[in-house]
């Protein structure tokens, strides 16, 4: 199904394709050549990687940003289907802390020590997402998409006015899927039919032509069963219909 090309990254600043292992080193050189803005007062900017099953985004945002800013960008580029809840989990001084939209009332102490401490997403990332910190992000508490988060490095640069508070630096190349019928690139999965491959199951994949044939033959022309295959860990989950174009507002040089 997905080939190893999923572990190659496209640098959004210079357009070069880089292996996953080389990416951080590449960005440490490439970001200073393509700063977020060329004029203005330099400020600390954090570079963060979010990853899930072979897919990843590397984003940067000013250290003064809030968790909400990162949450907004992740939803817009990668995850949003129908406004589900989300949260970040980070360890602070050995203690698990959740950042949620619900904690707007303020900092909670946790529930008799059973639940992690909860803080609002309006908190700034500066003191929390420091270089080297690892954490998690979850979108949708039902059909949850889990992401791993790691802060890769920090640099100093001005941030432009009138641009989003998050910039996309690199992303995995779109996985190549093959049509189960003809082997050409697949663009749809059937939400109802699963293919059994040894010990695991997966959705059936189709090119445009065979997708149409499949729904005519098997699903009485009900095209609601077809889901687009994009480049997101949310592909095929809930009502997700995002495409790679969703990243465009977050990419600039
Ligand atoms: Zn580059
Ligand atoms: Zn949904
Ligand atoms: Zn086909
Ligand atoms: Zn089907």
C-alpha cells in the first residue's frame, strides 16, 4: 500500500526532497536562508514536528504563540472534519499536563490525582514547548487521531504581519497508493469494503475509473461510500475530506 516514499520530506522553503533522517539538519540551514520575514525585530521561533504513522509536518511558530495557534494550523492543514475536541499533552517537571480548550476557566489541579492537570490552550507555548520537549496531540476523543510532537530547534527571526501565526516548513511526500483492480495510482478508498491482507484489514483502494465501476457494481451507485485519499493521518476517518491544498495559507518564503 503506502511505499517508503512516505518517509521522504519536501522542504517547503527550497522545494528540495530530503530524507526524514536528514530533515532537521536541512532545515537548520535552510530556515536562515528563508526567514519568515526579512524585516522587523527578531524574536525566538520554535520549530516543531508532528508525526503519525509515516506522515509528518514540520511547523514553526513564534515562542510567544498560544497552543490555540498550533491547534488551528493542525486542524486547517491536516485534521479538521467536524469540529471535534482536541488536546495537547506534555510532561512538565515529570508531571503530565493536558492543554485543552475546555480548561478556559483556568488551571485545574486534576481530579484527586487521577486525571492529569489541565491548563487552557490560551497558554503561551514559550515556557512549555522548549527545544527537546516531546509531547502528544489528539484530535477527536471518539475516532482519535494521535500525533507525536517534538520541538526540534529554535531560531531568531522577525515574523511578518498579516500572515498566519504558524508556517509550514516541511511535509512528507504524499504516500503512493495503488488501485486494487489495476495498480494505477489510487485516489479513493471505499468506506464500506475491506481487503484482508494476512493479519490485518484495510479499505479497498481505487483509481477514478475503478472507483466508479466499484460503486456501480457493489453499492448501487451510492458515491457516498467513496473517500478521497489525501495526505493526512485523518484520511478515511469520520467525514475528513481535506486535500494537500489546505496547506497553502501556511506556506510562504
Ligand atoms: Zn530547504
Ligand atoms: Zn468528524
Ligand atoms: Zn484502477
Ligand atoms: Zn465498496
